């Protein structure tokens, strides 16, 4: 798709976003009354668009006053006005105002306020939307008021957007005049007689549709959905086979809960689900997983007994009939439904999981229907939930209140109390009758509504969720929040939510100029990476499928540290810290696992939930050919998880300098991991080396191997870290070490043992001729066959390729990078020749059975300057969920859901790969290698308390250091060393020469 | 079946077994001529049955001579006679004589000579059959000559058989008189007028049929074959589905070659095969195996173009039509075929692989047909051989000689030259025409024969085989031997062969009195154990299927040491030594395997052929459900093979005191095994122990386990042995140690390492409460299910139950004893409570997927006094081949053939189990526990150069020490200590009290 021009929207404030006219009127009225001047509402109408002085002039109606008195009267009136503004609140936002601003932003436009008012900032603050705007031009910004173009030109200048690319939304004739004078596109809000001279006109703010002004820039991704404007994913084809995948892809969430992208009238058979973190429950005695809670966003419309609904079981491929959108900027799910018959012309719904208030979901449906139409609306709580493994609710109790409904339940295994509440409000219609419909696990409010005169019925609905792990009284909290949220109204909730997202995007966003489709795909991944992360807590993991469904048990794998944490470490170190604290808090679970398997120290669970105990069952795959259970050894043999965590802590501390974390948490983890490793290793007198015996490395197709290089090198770093920390604490913080020694029963002898294991841990060197590293002992002796040829041996498409007798087991075909993963984890270990040789050897032997596989190769390829191949791999990896072409159930195990680690990996490929970022001990290395068509790549990076914005191309890197940085940041850009002081900006040019491989 | 009374046959010599009458006649004639007496052949006839003095009296015809002259004349005549006897040879044996003696013996009868001649021993020696007889009564034995009964009574006395149970075969009237006078059953050989007064009469020796005198004692074994007389297996039902099994069961062999029990007219499709040792060849690039050589015993009869043959593809269940027998006493295959139509009434064939001359097979077919019948006999070499894995003969060249045919070939992979020769001779018919029929790999002599006047055509055929590993010129040797053998004739070859077997049975036989069926089954197993063993060589292994076919690659497994060698160690230590020498000679192969897998020392091949290199391929089973190859880890993980060999050497040396073997071979093996173990073990700092990691123990259903108790304890003995031998050699034979140290690069430090490994090798103790030993770490945590219930999970009867995902893998169901095997290997390690508890725990969890399983449990049960259960297990185990109810092809791999290890195990159950023999360091322990119905159990045992015959019941043990014993033998019989000096006999009585469990 063509790159959209950089656009902006400049909003007048009064009459467009809010109605301060009333407050002005009250101020003028009071002044007029005090001065005995004739004034009324009609007279007030004539003041629209006038400056304060002009207004006073009009009020005086020819009465002469001296300039001082005039000024004093102006000040008096403004005092009255400002006094009254104290009472302003988000309730003063005009209907549709927030949606309009948000819509502009999610279209990728920059937004500004262009208001003559000197109180603009004050009002914005009262409305609690200041943070939504990129710039504010107000009465203090310029001399000449509207209709002079000065204010709007000033706003454009602040935004850095040419006036011709700006749209102005104005309700006053003078404002429209000013916009036209500025050479901008004017959209008038109001009657023809007032704003008819604008390019476009709408009656109210709610009616403004930016797509009329600016067509969206859309592009279809392969055979999959369409992406638009850098922020939106559009599915306009409904296929029953894709119900589960689209619902997953369109997930909304906030790190506390995930709500699937289904439609309000759908039920569990269409995979409706709200997965809530920290609710692990083992209902079937085998499989602990998070709970899907009852759906309080259920809403079904009927007209004369006929449902107005999208049938999940029927194909719909007419975009006019159904369009579903995911706004990844704000995590909004949209549904635009145009029934072909009946009195309802269009049904436009949207909803989101609030990033501002994590226990809250909000939903708004706008129904465009013939005025007077009678609709039956069933809205409430559907407790017949979709659950993968057993019924998690032994008990479910309905609560009916006038203004809210609730369902209280206890989980099956643990008896954890959970409550879900629901509230609904109706605008644009009259409720003629109302009743409660209560069935087994269902609780609805049934409303008989007559659509009002302007033919737009709005149903706003909120859902709230709390568990006993969040609050003491989940039912009370949920009901309270539901009532509050319903009272605030959808747009206010949306505004708060959007502001929270703004703060995230400020650091997370990675901007690709020149390729809007890639930009959208990239942000889609960042979005999912964010909503999967329990940013709010330090006792919860990042689930491998986030909160997109119950798959992977809502639990952490190595994915968390290796694929997801790098983004957080480099953007929000405090979030990374939270996740690492989680690892510290679950040390006891890791200790129990180690003890159970006959080791010491901390053997982290392969699948880690709230306690850190191993959640991975021995059996979950089935041999699809025989139906027999397959024993996996992810839980007992995939030992690299422990050193992976230690290595990540090492990296976190290097990137943040968070010494407190080391003393409080990190050292204990490092020591327990080293202790585990010393217990795990096997010493062979035969060769005088410690070995890793019976492992799985990252490549899960080869279980039961020895001396897997990746695991060895991760272990080496973990052991070195433990010894160094021990020595460091002994010299610098002996009291910390003493406490740990006492707590853990540590001794110098144990530290010496770690040092011994480190010294004699077997070394696997690259072959001096081929530079190849053998993935594990004996790998090169396995059958050498391509993944494509191997695939021919499949007898069933769902076969698991790995252990114990899958088709890959006795071949060199690997599931994902293993040796090559090491080049990402420890890029400094090997020289370019080794990295290149192993990349070339292993890539063609990799089946990409993990969604992480292609991104990791992409990362290495990008660093090697092989940008074309890297881009191909990157895009295939980054669209795994978008295209939903991965296999949801190998070996009979449901593994649907968002590939959260792949999302995190996407950030890594962009920033660490193409962006070439590498955090060294004392400087940042930035070696960009951008694919053709990527004009610029912009991202930010947090390092040791500083923040740097990077704007890179293949010829230049522009660095901007945050003004608040406590120190200068040293950088190496393709070999050029620079240092950027706080608030400074610096540009480094370079010549890549023939370093890029662009085909 | 009823126990047969002990019977004997007493043979007159002259006229029955041989014809010395001619030599007597010549002696008398010479005396008569010298003395001028009238004498001729007619006069000589009158001397039949007379003593020497009576004969001279008759010759003198009334002429008076003084007693001195009379005596001198007698001496002169005897001198002439004895002089002429010098020319006697086996050629003087009467037709059928040897067969008759052999037949009596294989009926379980004792045989004696009852001959008036004072030269009887001399004649027997000349005939080379002395050794066939249990007793000899001759002219020196008694005063009174026949017809006095004295001689026969003396013979009966010598045999220890009551006269009424003796049968006398006599050709003289006086002899018959004597037999009748002795109260014996008389069988007369000769005309009615001479021996008509006997109970039975035949014209010639060849016609004597003992079954007429004494019905065989037969009993059917289950649904399988009939066993008879303690020595014979009879199959009288021909089922095409059982062609392969019966041919296997009826194998004849001699440790050099095995010839399957097929019929002479059959070909490769009926699994005709002669498997020859030391001919390993890998024809298909995957699978090394022994060669099946061309069949030179091929013989087909036709009458008027119609074959007289048993159709292998048709069911025949009439015993009159077809009976096949295996005489396990002499390894003879018999076929009695009675075609229902045509001029041939009966076809009686037999053949054997000579135990006297291992390169020779002899076959005789007797065709009873209408005199004058014209038969076409096609006899020669069929080179279209049955081969499991590829064509082993790249080259095959026919050689045609007047008196012999031969086929010379080279093996495919190694080019080993092999030759097979054939010779045939005809009696009782006239060859009317003869031609050679030569086709691709076939070479026949076609004879047109007219059956002679007495209606009995005899075809004698010999086959000889040599390879380049046996002789320099296989073709020359085979032709030469074939000619010699054909010239000697079938019966002479049979006599030599039988004598060789006699020497074996003297030590190998285990006699069960009171249960003739069990006796036969037992001997059937001993027979197969013997013919599988390369007794003649010290560079060859005992194949797991012996030489019964090509299955199991003709190679040794742990079976050889653990299951087969105990019998040899305790009967023919020199054979055990040979086999252990083989292990020494293949040390280099074991060293190569160790090195290849990253170890040091000697890791013996799981499948060991001539070089000791590992023959076990990585893949041979197939998953029958998917057709996919299954990787087995028998070759790289079943490490107990090395300590098993060391433990066996330890036992061999303890039982034999063979210090020379230790110095020359044993120490080197022990050191290299210890070196391997030290390289194999993994030390865990965590618990301060060495461990065995990633193993298979004896139970092959559980691969990839750690610290298998059996393997640990075997390793412990092996390490202790190495350290002890090292110390012993250092103190007693420093020069031997010096040489080994130099050769192997051994040092004191290495010896100390072994001692360290020994000291810190992990110990697995029985649970103090349950007494249970855990088969390997984690075993008790596996699913506990019975083998019967588990079997329900089978989806295909041929499924392999084990690695990697067979139904048993994740359960406690074991293939065979594993912990319990340890009680056999090291019975002194654990107390009775432990043995009993583990026996009780593991037996119901054992699937008996190995033929060795039940015998081993039987052994332990017998030692525990649970004799009824032991007997049931024993009989099921001992009939595995007889009933042919085991599965010939699990996972698509042909594993047919005789279960040689089970055969060896049968000896162990009888002697070590029921017999209660246990060789301790300084004494023998003999604690018999016989099943009900076993009156006595008799066996012999070699220990430290001595030989003891044991005759045991449940109340008494009678011990007889061989007169040649170099020392007295100390024994413990149920707690009573005795010592038996050379040539002495001693009896110990005891009371088992309630020790036996007989239900």
C-alpha cells in the first residue's frame, strides 16, 4: 500500500470537543446582571466565534467604557467563567468527541488543539484529555484571533505537519474562515448557515467521519486480513473455520484479562472467552489453567422475535454486511454489521479492555434503525463458558440489582472466589418494559426498547471482573466498579484508556517509515506483546499465549525471558523487573521441582504458573496415528530454562544497572540456579569435564541429547554470574551475602564448586575448518534431509514431529534455532564467520515448527546485513497470528492463541536486528541494516536510567537523548563512537558499502 | 505319561553286530589244514554257538589228544583268529547293527555286550564301537558258556537292570537258550529253525525292530508335538503354517553348522537351510549374518514322472502318512512317509550333522517298494538358498566329479570362499541310467534306479561344508571328506557320531526320574544348547539362535555368558573357556565400540560376531502401526553386557580355579571392562556418587533409565574383580602385570580410579519395610498395571511393547526379570526376605516377552522352595520352541529360530534351581527342592578339576566323586557339611520340613 502522507487533525475545543459555551454564557450573564446590561441566551448565541474582547464589546452594546474598566470587566467575566470551569469534568465532553480524537489517532494522524481560549489547557485538564494531544495552540499562542489563520498555522508548526496536510474541525464560522485562510481542510460542525462554507459539514461532533475527508490506506496481507493506516487490522470475510483464529487475533486485553474478538451475541461455541490472570485452577485433576470467566458483554438484539445477529456458522464475505476491525493502537474491537433486511440498517459496535482500569471492559453498540422500531435487547452475563480442560466453576451464584447484575463463583480446585458484574445504559431509545431472565449460569436483563426519533440507539455496557487474588470482596468490587463505569459512560472510559495506551506507545512504538503494511504488522505484534504482560503485578508471568485463551496454561515458558523480556528491558525496565520479581517469588516452586527430580537449587518449571511449581504434565500430546499418549520431557529435561533466567537477569542488570534488584532478588536466583546446575551436571572422569546429560535444547524435536551447545553456554554464563555476584557481594555488600548464606546454607565451598564446574564444563568449539558448532553430541551423525523432503513422511498432518518417534527425531531437521539462538543470547561469543557458517548450515535444516523460529533467523540475518532474507523471515514470522496459518492442535493438544513470544521477537527483529541495537557494558551499539523500502526506523531505548530516541536509516542515525537523562549515553554507530548528553541530539552518518544483501 | 521301567538290551556280538564267523572259519581251517583234519564251510556251520573248546572237540571229530596238546591247539587257532581280527574294521559291522544299538539307546535303554568270545573287547575296539556300550560281558566274565544263562545274567548285573527287564539279541540257538534261561526276552536273528524258540525273530539284524518288543512311552505336550522315551520329539501333524517352526525345532547340528529339520525334497521356500558358523557376511549393506549354504542333501524321488514327496503347502495329519521325529540323543532327524498310492509303501529317512566330523552331514533314506520298481532319484546340491537379508553368494561355481559333486562360492561382502560337496551311494537297487542336471545354482545327479529283489532301496548321501575360515582349500577339503564319508557308509558315520554324543551326554545329561515327559523336554533343551555351541573353536560365539537359522545374526548377546555358559562352566569348563577366549579375541572390537561411543576400555557389542564389532543396527524394528523404523538402543545403552562378561569370568575362575586363563586372558578383559566402566559412569557432585546414566537393563521395555540395580551390581563385581586381579597380579605375578601395564597403558592411578568408582558407585538398598529394590530410578512411579490389562491396549499383535512408545514403556510392566535376574547372578547379595518380596512384586508385572523370563523366575522360585510354581514356569519356559508359540516377527523383524539362551536356562533351572547347586568359593552347596513327581534328579558337576555325580531327591543327596578327582570335594547339603574323596560315594539325608510349596 502507498505510504500515507503525514496528516494531522486540529480540533477547536469549544463546541467541538466540549461545550464551554454554557459556562461562558453563565459568566457573561453574571457580568451583564451586575452591570445591568440586557443579556439572554439568544444574545449569547451571537457571541459564538468571537474573542473575549469582541464578546464584551457586543455585550456592552455601544455603551462606552474606558480601557481599564473594559479590561477589568473582561477579567471579571473570565474569573466567573474560570470559577465555573472548576466544575467541569469528562461529563462535559460532547458525544463522539473522544471517539473522533481517538479515531484520528488510530488513523495515524497527529492531533492538536487549536482554540482561541486562554483556558484551553485548563479545560483539557478538567476533561482529563490533555495527554491525548500532540500539540496545543491556544489563546496565548498567537496575537491574531480567528478568523486569522495564525492559531491553526501555529498548531501545524508545533505538530511539524504542513498546513495542507491538516484538517481542522470547527464549529464557528470564524474558525472555518481561519482554517480556510490557513490552507487547511475545514470540517464544520453545526448548521449550514454557520459552517456551510467548510469543505465538509456535519451536524454534531458525533457525526464527523474522517474517512470522508481522508480515505484509509489499506492493504491485504497475503490471503489474510487487510491492514490499514499503520494501526488497524480488518477482517471482512467471515469463515466459520476461522472463528477461533479471528477471535484470537482480535483480542483486547490489558495484562490482567484478555477478551477474545468475538461478537456480543456469540456464545461459548464460538470461543467467546474472557481469560483472567492469576486464576489458575486444575479442574480435571490433570491440567491447571487460567479460568475463562462468564461473559458480561453478552448482548443480543431481536426484532419481532427475529435475532439480528451474525451467524458464526455461516460464511459471510461481503464487507458491506460485516466488517471486523482491531484497532491495535487502543485495543478496540469493532464490528460493523449491516443486516440486509429489517428496520436495522447498521450495527456499529466497539469495545475494549481498559488499560486504565484493568478490571473493566467497556462496550458500545450503535444501532442505526428506523425511528420507533421496537427492539428486544438481551444483555447480561453468560456463564456457560468455553473451557479447555474441565469446568472451573463448582459454584456460580447470580446477583440481581436494579442497576447491575453480577455472578459470583468459586473455582473448582482451589475455591478461589471470582465475581463478574454487568451494567448497561441506553441512549436514543425508550425502555418500554424490562425483565430479568435467569437460567442455569445465565443472567440477563431483557429490555423492550423503542428507538428514538433520530434513529440511533446506543447501548453502552460494562463488564467488571475481580478475583479473590485481587481484592478481598470480588463481588463488592465488581459491582462498585460496574456502577461507576456505567455512570462515567463509554467515551470517558475510552479517553482514560487511550491515555494509558499513549503512555505505553510512547516507549514501545517502533516506527517504520516507507512501508505502512509492515508498520501495521509490526504494531499488531507489539500490541499483543503488551496486552499479554502483567505490567501491573510482580507476581505473575507472561503467558506463552498471553491471555488470549487458556492454551499453554496461562503460564510462562523460557519465552518470557528470552523472547518477551528484551522489549521490556529496553523500554520499560520496571515491567521487566516485575517479571523477574515473579521469578524470585516463585523460587520455592523451582526449588520443589529441583528436589522432586533429585537436584538441588532452583529448577524452574518449564510451564510456570503462580507458584512456580511445574505445570507441565508428563503426557499431553497424543500420537495421532494411534491415539496413544506421548510422554514429553519438556518438564524434566529442558533444563536451559534455569540458566536462561539467570542470563536474563544478567542482561537486565547490565541494561539497567539495577543494583538493588541484585541484592534483593537477583543474587538469590543466581545462586539457586548455579546450585541447580552444579547438581545437574555429570562429571566424567574419562575426559575430566562436567557435562550436561539428557537434555532438550531449544530444538524440541531432539530430546534426550547431551551437551547441547546452547544449554552449555547459557549455563556457563549463569555459573559465572553466580561466582561473580558471590565475590561482588563478599567484597561490597558482605551483610547481604551473610544473610543469603544463612538463608540458603551457602558456603565458600559451594561457590568454589560452582567455579570448578564453570572451569571444567565441557567446551564445544566450532570446527576449525567449517566453523560449525554441533547442536549436541552426535547431531551431525543424524540423517541429513531437508524439512520439505522429511514432510513427505508424514502420515497425518497433525503428527508431532518430535519425541519419541516423530519423523524428525533421527534427522538433523530442527524445530527452531538452537545453535543460532545462542548468537542472539550471547552475540559476543562468536565471530562473524562462525555465525554466518552456522546460520547457513542450520537455516535450511530448520522446519520452523515454532513461531519463534523465523524471527530469530531474521534477527541474525538482519545483523549479518542480509536484509532481504531477514525481511522475508521477519514478515512470515510476524504474521503467524495475523494469517492464522499455524496449526492449532498437534498431537491433539489445543495450542491456539496468540504467539506472544513471537510478538516479543518481532520487537527484537526490528530493534535489535534491523535497528542493530546491542547494549554493551558501557555503551550502546547501533548498527542499522534496513530492508529496501524502509526509509527510516524509529524506536526508543532505555539504558541505565537514560532514554534515547533513535531515528535510523541506512546512511544515518539521529539520536535524541531525553532531557531528563541523568548522564550522557555513549554509542557506537557502525564503528563511530559518540556520546549524547541529556536533551541533546546528534546525527551520525555512515556508509554501509556492500554490507547489505538485498535480494 | 507313565515312567518306563528301566530296560536294557544285551547284544550278542558275533552274528548280530558283526560277522566274525568268517575269521573263526579261517582260523579253524588253518588249524585243520596244519593237523590234516577234514574241515570245510559246511563243517564250520556246525560250530555256531559252540565255545572254543567244544568247537575244537568237534573239529577233532573223535581224535584223541592230550589236554596240553588240546590247549595248545586251542591257543594256536585263537592266535590265527586274533591275527586275522587285526584286519577288522567298522566295515565289518553288519547292516543295521549300529542303528539297532543307537535305537536302543535313544529309547533310553542301557546296552551291553553278552558275548562268549574272549576277544569281544578287541573286536569292539576294531569296530570302533566299544564306547557305545554301558557294559561288556565276555568269555572272561563267567565260567559257564551259553546256553548257560550266566553270561547274560552277568551283563544284567553289570548294567544294574533286573533280568526280566533285559532284552537279548542272539543269532545262535544256544544264545537264545541262555537268554530264556536267564528269564530275559529273547530276540532271535536268523532262520526259524535256528532261533525260532526266541520270543521274537527276525531274519537279519537290520530287520530287528525294538518297538515290536517294547512299545514306546509317548506323551503329547500340550497342543504340540509328542515326546517319547525321554529322548524323542515326534511331530505327526504337518501344518504349512508351522513349516518354519518344526524345521527349527528339529534342527540337527554340531556347533559348526546347523541343518534345519526339513525334508530332503524341500527347497528354500520351505526354509531349508544349513547355517554355517564363522561365515558372517553383510550382503545388503545393513545386516551382517551367517550364510545359509547350498543344500547338498537335496533328494527327490519320482515314479513315472510323479514325485513321491510331502507337499509342504498341504496339511497332513495322519501319522501313518507322515511322521517326523527328532532324536535329541543323537541329533537325528527322522521322516517316515507312507504314500497312500503307488509302488513305494514307505520312505524312512534319517540324517544328522556329525558330532564327530563337524563338516559332515549324513543322510540315509530307505525306500520300501515293490521289487523292480523304476524310480528316478534326483540328488545333489540346491544352491537356491533361503536367506533373510540379501544374497550372500556373489559367485557360485559347480564342480562335477564322477563320485562327487561340489559347489564353490564366494560370499558377497567379504569374498570368503565356501565349498559344499555331495556324494551318494545306492544299495538295494540297480542304477540303470545316470545324468547330471545343472541349472542356475543347482547341480544334481539324476539316477534311474530299479529297486532290487528284497524291495528295499537305500540311498545314502553325504554333504560336506568348509569355508576359507576353516581350511585353506575348502573345495578340496569338502570333496575329499565327501568321498571318504561316502566310502565309510552311513552306519559307520553314525557310530562315530553317536560316540561323540555319548561323551557329551556323560556330563551334560540331567536325569529326571519319575517324569518322562519332563525328562524329554529337558533333554530337548540340553540338546539344542549343545549343538548351538562352537565347542571346537575358541574364536566363535554362541549365537542367540545358535545355528538354527540366520536370525539374531548368528551372534552372541549377554545370553551367552548369563544363560548359556553356566551349563558349560559346570560340565565342560574347557568349552566355557573357549567361549571366554572368544571374548578375549574380540576385545579389539569392544575397544572400537567403546572408542566410537566416546568411552575407553571394552564396551562389548550387544550383538557380537567374529570381530566383536557391534553388529546391532540402529534401526531394525518397525512400528507395525505406521511402518516407520524404530531406533533401538540395544547397541549403545545396554551397557551391562561388559560387566556381565567380567562377572562370568569371575564365576568361571571361581568354579575352575583356572589361574592360567586369568593371566593370559581374564585379567586383560577385566581391566578393559573396568576401564570402560570408569569412562561410562557419571559422577554427581550433588550426592557424591558415581551413577549409571542412560541405560537399558535386562528389561528391554525400559530404555534410557538410570541406576538400574542389576547393571549397578554387575558393574560393582566387575570393578571389584579388576581391582582384586590388579592387586593379585602385582603381588603374585608382577611380570604379567608389567606386560599388561605396558600393553594397555595401565597405571596404579587407574587402578585407584577403579577403586574410587567402586567405593562411590551409588548403592540401591532394599526398602527397609517392603524389602523392594527399585528396578531403576523412578520405576515405582510408573503406571502400575498388569501385563494382561496392558495387552488390551495393543492395536496390532506384532507391536513391539518397548522403546520408544510401546505400550509398556510408561508402565511397570517389564519384559523379563531384571531385579530378579540379580538374585541369579549374585544370589549371595540379598537375604531370603528380599528375594521373596521382589519375586512376589515383579513376577505379576512381568510380561515374559523374553523366552528367558519364565526360566529365571522358575530358578528363583525353585530355590525358594516354591516348586509347584517353579515347575509350571519351568515347563512353559522349556517348551517355548517345542510348542513354537512365540512370536517370530515383532516389529517386522524375523526372530525365529531356537531360543538358545532359554535352552541354557533350562539346565540352570534344573541343576541350579531344583537341583539347588551353588558353587561357593570353597565348597559346593546342594539344596535340592524337587517338584512333586520328580523322584530323583541326577546330574554331574565339574568343580575346580573334580567331577561329582549328584543323585538327589527331596530327602537325600547321594554324591559320587570321580576316581580321578585330584582332591576331595567339600559340600553343603541343606546345611550338612561333607567332603567326598576321589572315587568315594556318600549319602546325606535331610528333612525339608515345610519348606516346599507344592501347589
